[in-house]
C-alpha cells in the first residue's frame, strides 16, 4: 500500500499501527525496513558513517533531491543500505524496530542542534530533512502491508 505522509505525526501513527502486525513484501523483513529508516533519521542528527564525495553531494545528490521534492515523492532502491551503516539483521523483532523508528522521528522533531549533511544530498535544513525523511518512509511504505 503506497502512502504519502503530510507530517511526522501521520508517519508515526502509521508506524505505530504496525505493532499490531504487518509485513514487507520486499526483499527486507519489516524490522529491517524500519531499522533502515530509523538509521537514516538518526544519522541526520548524529552524522552519516560514510558520506558520498562532496562533489557528488553538490551535484548529483542535490539534483536528485530537487527532483524528488518537485515530484513530492522519492524513488530509490529499496534494498540499498546506507553506506557504512551496520548490517540489518533479518531476525530482529518487530516491536523494537517500530519503537526505534517512532523514537527517532520524535527525537528529530525535538532536535535543536545543527543537522549533519545527508550522505547523498548534502546540507539540508530541518524542513528539507523532514521532507526527505517522510518521502523516504513513503517510498519504503510501498512494500508494507498491515
């Protein structure tokens, strides 16, 4: 079921509903998807482990984000790990993954310190990062059923 999230609260409600059960129709298990999304949100606050080269972020990455923003949706490989991020275990349980992503989004909304550049898109202000996170979640949501 595809989705678009207007704000962080609507994403958190949809994520929370998965605690009653849900599954991923893609190559990753639902906990892997949720932990991947949480990694992305957490890294926006604490720094990505392996950014793309600055030239990539300033050109290709910036252009890709501009296209996604103009379309109002993201389209990317749904099995592409964040470069340098720890591997996602297929056996992780669902409830901690739901809680991790929900908490990461709450932490992001409360975050007052500067945000770290996105590994591919480069520097984003908080509203742009919020759009990126919501589009990222929505893109993965295309493979999630509750």
